[in-house]
């Protein structure tokens, strides 16, 4: 059903005469009559009956007018939202990797308080899986990363925006390491150590292999662990060493974190979404809040774009 015809029906129910509807809409009475006749054909129900020289709504006509009031109100709300006049509202499916929590959680708290009409549905995925979901349209927005020494090729259907960088650290037992920036000579001291790496993030293992090869040895990756607390338990116990991002480490006793510096590069953080999806205001607002939250925890954060 055409929205214009529904509006004419609502006005007729409100004003009572075709002439009054003609006056408020600027249409001729014959045009109003023709539109309402088409609406009757579309609904296959009699909406009007003659009442002397006028017409009145049938019970079906009055019922459709009641529906039309709600329909047109929702249309106007949607138009205002998409034109930036109303408060943004809608559900945004956000995918993120685990250690992005210091960026994501402050943004979600602000959104809850300032934009209650936006419902964020959060799911944890590593970047490779997150990008596949975004590309397939199964998620709306993603917090993803790549290592600067191992650039990732993003799908052409996605628009990717940088929000900062994160330093990388070597987690080592305090008894045999210090917190100074790592050098190749000091890295070679761990040539005989057991290393941990994620069983799910192939790029993390590739980074360890590349970094150690640059220092002149092949690392012995013994432990494949995803849980960050368990990784630090292994380090504190003197059982393993490994690479961790700055946002994922704690101040656990017995563990020292040394910056990798140029040996390991940095982790570059991005917001990714389907190219067409960025036009939807709730996605732009969520992205802006994530970008602003990144200013407090990431390095090299670019200026925040307007939502």
C-alpha cells in the first residue's frame, strides 16, 4: 500500500470530508477520490460508503486508518533517524578479539548511557574469523588487527579504518629477564626456551617464527595456549616465554614484559565493516565511540571522524 494513500485515508478519518482533505494536502478533491479508490482496490475491501453528498469510512476503513496511524508514525521515525534528525536506534552486531576489551567496554558503557536506542550484540572472534563474518554479512562491525610485520590483505568488500596501534611484549620469567627493550642479542638468550603461541592465531606463531629467525634461531613452540592467564602462569612458573600484546598483559608477580620494539613491530588495530553498512547511523555512532575509547589505551590514534 502506498504511504500517500494511507495518509489520505487518515486525514479523511480525521477531517471527515474530501474537501477538507483536499485543502490540507493541496490535492484536488478528484485526485483524493482517485487515490482512495486505488487504495480500495489494493485492499480488496470497501473502505468508503456514500453518506448523502459526502462519504464516510466503513468499519474496515476505520480499522485501516488506525493501522495507518501507527505505520506512518514508524515511517516518519525511520526517516528522521536515517536523516540524522532523531536519536539513532537499532541493533549492531559487533565482533572483537579478546584483548580488545579495554577499547570495547568503555565504548559500550557510554553507548548504554547516551544512546539507549542502540543495542550492541557482542561476539568474540579472532580477526580472521571476524573478517569472514563481516564479509558474509553475519556481523555489522568488527574490531580487528594485523601485525605490522605481517600485513593482512583485507577483503575489497570491507571498509577498514585504523584506530591506533598497540605495542608487543616478550613475556618472560622475572628471574631471567628485564623490562628493557629487547635486542637481538638478548632475544638469542631464549633460543633454548619453550615458547607458547595461540592454537587459533596463525599470524601470532608466524610473528614469533619471523622474529626469532631474524635473531638467528628457530623457536621451539611447545605450548599452544589461548587462555591469557594460563600463558602468564606458564611464564611465572619458568616453563615458557612468549609474545603478548600490551593490552593483554597483567602485573602478575614473577613475570616481566620487555617491549619487542623493531624486532616485533606493533599490532595495528582497525574497525572493519561492509562498505555499504557505514551509511547506517547506528554503525557510525558505535564506530565513533570505539574510536574515542581507543584514544585512552592505544598509541598513534588518528583523529576521530564525524559520525
